[in-house]
C-alpha cells in the first residue's frame, strides 16, 4: 500500500495524472498497521481489531465475493461489523458474501428506506443504470417499446433484481452520529447528506484515519446525476469541511487512491468543497435575479484549472449536471420556458416541425450539417426531432445513431457518454428491427 500512497502523493503534488486513480483490481493492500483497502468497483476498507474486522462497505454484487476472498487472505478474523457508508448498490450489494460471519451491519437510518425504494422501483433502476453505462435494452431483457416516440423501452417482468434480496440490511442504525466501540477502540460515524441522504463518514481518532465513502471519488463530485434522485451539494461541502476540522492524516475513499498527510488531505477536501460552494453560489445568485435555467446552464462554469486537478476531473459527473441539480433543489422541475410547463407531446411537435421543414429527412440533413460544423448540441436536438417525427424509418434512425455516436466520443463524463451511447443504440435497434421486418 505504501506504493499507492506514494502514487497519490505524487499525483496530487504534481497535478499530473499519468496513471489510473480509480482501479478495480480486487487486490488488498495494507495502508497502515491493521488497516487495509481492497480496490474494487467500490472499495472495501477493513480495520483489524482485537474483536474482529470492521469493514466499511462490501462492494457490489459482482465484486463482493472477490473482495471477501482478498480479506480472508489478509486476516482469518471474522468480520464483526460491516459499516455502510451509504446504500448505493456498489457499496452494499456484495454484503451477501459477508453473511457467514453474521456481522453487525451498521448504517444511517435512511439506508433501509433506500433499499425499500430500490424494490419499489426495481425495473426503473435496471433501465437507468443500463443507460448510464451505455447499455442497450436487450441486454436486460428489455425491448423497444410501442410508445408514440418509438424510442421507449419495456421491461421483461422476469428481468433480474437491481439489488439482490440477500443484501444484508442494517441492524444498528442512527440519525445524526454514532460511536462504535470495537476491540476497545472508538470509531465515530457522522451522518451528512451529499451524494445521498443516507451517507456517513467515519473518523478513527486513535489512528487519525478518515473513511469518506463517496464524499471523495477522485472525480468531480457526483452531485448532479441526470437520472437519479436529488443530491445535496451544500451539505456535501459542509461535510468535507467537518472532515478537515478533525485533522485526518490518512484518508481512505470508496473510489480512488488513499491519501496521506494532514496538509495534503486538507487541500484536497478544501478544493472539492470550494468547487461545490462556488457552483451553488453562482447558480443561486442568477436564480435570485430571475434568470432561466437555460441561461444559467450556459453561463455558470467551473474554471478549467479547477477541473484539471487530478481529483476534480469531470470524468463521471460534470458541473453542468450539478447546475441542474442545484436548480431542481431550489427551483423545482420547471425550467422557466412557458411552453414547457404543459408541453405538446414530443412526437406531435416533431411531426409539425418536420412538415414545416419539408420532412424528417430534411431535419436530419440539417442535423448532420450541424454535426459537421461541430455544433453537436444542436445536431442532437434536430436528430431527436427527426427520430420522433419518423419513429420507424431506418434511414432516419441510422443518421440519428451516427450523430449520437459522435456526441459520445466528444464528451468527457461517463454519464454523458453512457446516455448518448444508449441513444445511439436505441436508434440502431430500430434499424435492425425494420431490417428484419423487411426481410
């Protein structure tokens, strides 16, 4: 683990990222005496005590078994406590592989509500998570729907569960703060809203060690995910400042590299907090002058030098999405355009505009011209209009798919890449469906 700490120090101090910082190796490295991290889709951090292992997060269902095997290679102690930093599937889904040890499962009281919501919206979560990573409906037993747009999806009722029913639920919960006493050591747990409303961060005062969960992910904060529930950037920043105040000398995130050094950790946490605070201040200032969401989105920016920092690169979420999240938190869902308060159906508007333009093919040609000119935002608007106006035309959808493939290649964040890739695949499915029908 000393090599990982040296790597993170080198990257942070130099500002140059020439190696991956988010790795899924499922390999365990010892951070310090009796503290280890398994790097996985979501990391698992383990603390060895006289009464057993205290593990923070279990990783996801696809990686949890490998994580548990790595822990066994490090220590033959049972897992006495499993602490959830929050209830996202990549943090709790692997818990079934910890069940043999019958650990005390600890989490914020809202984790249970989250797990209930995942059951209630199971198919929706399958759809949006597939789309987030560019998945196509057919990969999840989904099929092209029969909606007016021709670009919807339907879920097979036999599709898999988003989160396995064998996921362990917290048995030890709290509202604001909680102290675990394990092996004669105190471990402080603090609730704060950030990426989720059930998040916690942990402080081990005797070890000067901080477990941040997803409050730090070595990317721009995931505070604006386009498909997910509300995030809380103000509280997120406040939590980071509370972490700085305890004076950590070792930081262990749930994604990315561990960090050592009080000053270095404080600098990283301050940079992330400041980026969020400035975004909120800028958006709310414009809202207070009555500006529309459209104006705010295209005005409020994070400085390029901020986004160039190794732990603030917009490779997962990105500032434009966070701007929308801030608007939603304080301004609701309406964007300020009167016509979009109670809009016409997309397909009806698109057909009308296509008629005015001389047909859907004319709209697509203009979309292709916009793409050629480098205006991919406009190109995608027009490609959607053409697709909605001609939902079954393979030539139209072949063109729409090509535009979205180009858009995906031009985007930095995984969220944008995934959604645009899914849009391209939606149209490609229509092309293939029509081809089979004509054959």
